[in-house]
């Protein structure tokens, strides 16, 4: 199978420090809250804000949805 150059492993860019910190924070969150999905794509939050919110969730043992006050509502048609 032919891969374009930009998809080849040897051509991948290294993560900068902030991206690496976010990557590690998301992994910690997903490991701690195995049944809760964390979606960071398409967000208006900065990477630094995400890291702070994730650290708060882990410290206070609450999900990101609880932190944001967004809980599942059985009366809504999702």
C-alpha cells in the first residue's frame, strides 16, 4: 500500500511541549474515567484551558460534563 509522504511515520512532526502536555492530560483523563468520553475537537477552549480543566476533574473526581454543568437530560431528544 502506498502512503503519501505526509502520512509516513518518519515524516511526522514531533509534538511541541503544550501539545504533549495536552496529550498526556487527555490520556490520564481517559484512563481515570474509562466510561466517559472526552471530546476536545472543535472546542473554543485553548489547550492550556483543557489541561487545567482536566487536572481539576482528576483532582475533584468529577467528569468534564459535571464540571461544565452539562448532564444528560432524559427529557431531551438528542
